[in-house]
């Protein structure tokens, strides 16, 4: 009898399109299995594949026009300024906003079973095992023939593996799909009796290779050009290798490779565990979970748990050597939304947001290697457009990061805070790993490039820094956005801390820079402004939460800054009312909901954490694998919500306030009022071996251990009364400490009263 995986999802419906398929990955390459039981597809993917279109990679030198641009902005406004800059760019050969080269599939295999006779399946089940990293199908025909399919992507073997077997002999045809895509030419050759090479050449004459290897037990095999026919076989095994290290990689012992893969995948996946629901409910099918939600009007707790499990699975599968793009590492066609590229003004940041808490420190490699690869382009953008040293990140990047995605309608060229935002993750990696070699050789150079841009770019008016031009991510233009000031403060703070750790003095020029930065602005209604510019028009009906960056990301605004804390609450209220809870909000964006939840946790607003995640679930912004979509109702395959959801749940339970201080139960959704969480990581090499809690009973127990001696302060969110306001723990290397907590609920404190405390 088949045992449905508790850590996984299953369905009795086949996937008609690739977005509804099941996804496997090894952090570098992966695959998608979808289609009917008898006629189906297997797509192979690789994270480095973007369709080269010979798009422009030259940008106009506008540095000498910067003074005039600033003059026009000051006298005539920002729209006149961007129109001037765009016209000047066109006069120097720039055409218009250009999308990045799009992500695309490496190859696609088409399968047809027993093509001479109808199969008529009577039983069909497919499942995705999050714990083992495998996707499978089983179905039976009217004649009693049973078929089983399995697919996985091995990290050790760096290949995509597929097996189909039956209790009776069968026919199977396998052929490569001819993409007939302008910009790529596919050719084939038989390398050996069991290997076909597909060579894929781009317009610039670069190429990538796909090798297909196969074995079978009995029957006959005939290979011709781009197809294979299997007759009277009981089992067929395939391996797809993309850009292999050697000319041909043999398939090997499939069973052994599968066992090694599942062991390795489980070892990583099972380091973390979240238990919220009854184990019996974990075996419900996808269709049953959706039916229960639609009938009751409430999201089953087990669905939230499964979204968490799925998100951890996708993070593990899509990152490592790879930096996740909008679609992780997967692509089923050549026309993804926004090119499926690295969108650097919120989406990539969310896709990698959970790495630290999950202990996936090796998975930062994809980020650091990509940033190093883009270094020349970032510098080119800064120098050509503004005459500055350092980094200017574009919003969109793929084969290159040269800034060609802007025009007078989308003034993305004025968005300057990208490098500062990514500096956060360099600092995060150090704080969790304490790797001083990384700090010296990788982090500090990145911080310096980030700050050098602003050294050259900032204007000083009446002794105060002004950022002109500037743009608050996709929400309008204005001088000196709150987010820009926040990223400069943070990047300088990271550099100062790094120099201190390494025994170096902090350059005085950066102290001067910090002193010149303006204070955040609060308007007449007590709302934290998005711009430190009275002329800029505020727009709270927007999916980006840039004005709250110093709340949800850098944690600069806290209860310890009461005036700003209160202003942040009011700014958040405006955003929530105008966007999250507004049926006419600018778009239904999953990334907006994730940032809303992050802000809500920082501001201790659990009702908004609930609303954000409920909106994701009830609007079914996910597919049958529980991969998320950008919009409601499974529209636009997009992985950033998966990437950030574990962090949201971790932070709601265990929130790092600042170095050495952790708050328990910061903003816990009602459906997470009791449970167990194991294996989460904290800064300074601290690990939460286990946290159990029951908020209704006022009971909790936490077991912690550290890699070295460290002091950690544990406190409860203000709603809960403990016998002491906090508890200081002295952790020693590899000696777990267990803390039992009994507390009472003071009751919900109205937000406006809480803010005034």
C-alpha cells in the first residue's frame, strides 16, 4: 500500500501545463515533470541559461549631463528631469527600455507510451516528496498494467535522472522537442550506442551541450538523430547532463545514485522541522486541502505547514551554485514574465531571505559569485551614467548587469540603493558564520564599492546630504528616499563593524558621511515619509514597502526610537489600508505580502501577519506543487514568496532584535499558537535545537547550543508576562542549555497605546 509523504504533496490530477508540474533540483540544475500519464514531458533546466539575443550592452555616457539634470529637477521637477536624461541618452545611441535576456529551458523530452493502443488509466497518483527530493507517478491501466515514474536531480552526479518501469512490457518513444526558437539552433549527434548529444548554439556562437544517456533491461532500442524507440521493455532509465565536465557522463547504477541522492537531500532537509498540524492531516491530497479551504472559508493549518515545507524544499533545490532568479532555476518556455531574470529591487532579496535561519550557508555562494561576475557592469553603470566610482546596480540582470532597463516612463536609472540592500546579506552571512576570511576578502570590498558610489554621488546642501536624482522602487521619484538613507547608514555600519573586528580604524570620511545624512522625515499626520523631500508625492497604494526598509530589514527603527516607531506604525497602517486590504490595490503581489508580513512582525502586528499569509493562501497564489505565483489564482510562476516564507514564520516565533537579544513570540499568527520548531539558526553560531510552545497554556521550552562561548538575552513580546523581563544565558561551546518558560497573556494591547509606551 502506498504511503503518502507527510513532508510532501500529492494529487490525483495530472499537470496539463509545466507550471503545474513537479519540480526537482540540485541547486544548480533541475527538471519539471508534467503531462498526461501516457503522453508527458520532462524539461531540463540549468541556472546559467539565458537566451542571448545580442541585446545592447553599451550604455551612453551621461556623466557630463548630471549637473544639468539636477538643475532641471530642482527648477522643473522630476518628470522633466527624466525626460531630459532619456532624450540625451537617445541622442547618444540609447534606444529604449530593454528587457534582460530571458531565462529558458535547456532541453525538453517528449514521451509517448504504448502509442499503438490507448492506455485508459483507471488509477493515477503523482506526488512530490520534499524530504527526499523526488517526484513520482503511479498509474494502472484497464488491463492491469502498472506504471511507475521517478525523477530527481542529483547534486553529486550533477544530472537529471528519470526512470519508468512496469509489471508488463511496454513501448516508449522519447524525442527532443524542437523549440524552433529564434536565437538558438539545435543539432544532434549520436555519440555512443547509448548517448545522444544535443548541441544548442546561440546567436553569438556560444553554446551549451545536453547529453542524454539511457539504459534498459530487456527488449530492443533504436536511436535515430533526436529520438529513441524502446520496444518490449520493462524498465527505462535516463540521465540528462547539462554542460557536463566531461564529454560523456555514463548513467551509472540508477538505484545506488537514487539512494545516495535521497540520503544527501534528507540530511540537509531534516536539519529543520516545523510541526503545527495533526500528522493524519499531512497526508491529505492537494485537491482535498483546497476543497476544505474553499468550503470552510478558512485556511487549514496543515496547508500553512505544507507551504513552509514546500518553501524549504524549493529553497534547497534552487540555490547553492545558483542564485535564484524570478523562477528559481526552472523555466518551461522562452517568454517568462520579466524575462524570469534576477530582479534586484526586491525579488532576489526575498528568494534568499531564509538562507541564514535555515543554516544554508553554502547556498550564499550563488549570490557572492554572481555579484563578483557583475562587478565590471556595476562599475560601468556608475561611471557612465553618473561619473561615480563604485556600484550602481540595475533592477534587472541576467547575461549581464549593464543598465539598459529604463526610460522616461520607468525611471529605474534613478534607483541607486541596490548594492546597499545586498550589503545586508554580506553582513548577515558574517554574523551567522563568523568567517573572518570572508569578511576581509569578500564583504569589505563590497561595502567599499557600495559607499564609494555615494561618496561621489551625494550632494551637500546647507551641510546636509541630498540624493538627487533618486527613485523609490517603482513607486515614484523624489529627492533622498528614506530607503536610500537607510542603506547608506547600514553599509557604513557594516564596514565600521568589520574594521573593528579586524583591528582596523574606520576611515574618517565615512564618519563625516554619516554625520551629513539627514534625519528621517515625519509628516504633519505623524507618518514616516517615503522621501525626505516635501515635493515628492506619497503613494501608499503600492506593493513595495521601501519606506519601511529601516524597520523590516536593518531594524534601525525600533521601540528604542519611539517617535520613529510610532511614525512607522502609521506609515504601515496607510500601506495596509491602501494596498494589502484594498480590493483595488495596485496589484496582487506575493512579494508585497511577504514584505507586509516582515514589517508586521517587526512592528508586533500579528493580525497583519495573519492577513498577509491568509491572502496568499485564500487567493491561491500557488500551484499544485505549492510553488508560489506572483499574482492571485496561479498567475505567473514566481519563487520569491517561497524563498521568504520560512523566514517569516521563524521571525514570528524567534526574532533577533539586535546582536545578542532575541524576542520570543514577536507576532505569532493565531493558527500557529502551538507547535514545535527544530534546527533554526541564530547569529553568533547559535542553534535552536528545539522550541516548543503553547500560547494558550502559557508554556514554552527552548533548547539552545552554540559553536563557541556567547551570551544571549531571551525576552518575550510585551503581550506576554514572564517572571522576569528577560533572561541572560551564558552559552558555552557545544553544551546545550534548556530554558523552561511559564507566562501569562496580558491581553491584546491596542496598537496606538502600544506605540506610545
